[in-house]
């Protein structure tokens, strides 16, 4: 996988959908930060998702933020490679499920 693939993944995987899959309770474009130890229980959500740029950031934590791949790495404590593979698998699974339910499948 080269940089071009990474760029493609980072621009095509929608960050809010990925966040929801990771278990983050997103409402609109905000969610609670996954570094919960740094935040108070009743604090308003500080994690902000930018659907246009496909990025995220925490308003409190300076080291929380970045691309869709950064989100997975930071939330799960994974290496970049592992996050990319997870995303690839997920995309492949999507395609297979589509072709199962929609006949020939959709072209991307
Ligand atoms: Zn935070």
C-alpha cells in the first residue's frame, strides 16, 4: 500500500461513519472524546468532526485529532498499518454485502 492508497482511503472513508463503528456516540458532528479520563463525566462533547475535510479534533486534548486513520489509531491504540488494513477489510465487506443484496453490486 503506497501513499496514494492511503490518501484515497483517508478521503473516501467517511469519518463520522467510522467513528460510529468505533463506538463513539456521535450526535450531529460532535461526540464525546475517547480520552475520557481527561474529561468530566457531564462535560459537553468536545470531539468535533469535520465531514467536509474528513477530519476530527478534540477541543481539549491537543494530541487528539487528524484524519480518519488517525482516529482509529488514537482510539484503538493501533499502528497506522493496522488501521489501514481494518479500513480495507471494512470496504471489502461492504462491497460483498452490496453485491449479495443488490444483485450485481454497485460500481464505485
Ligand atoms: Zn479530549
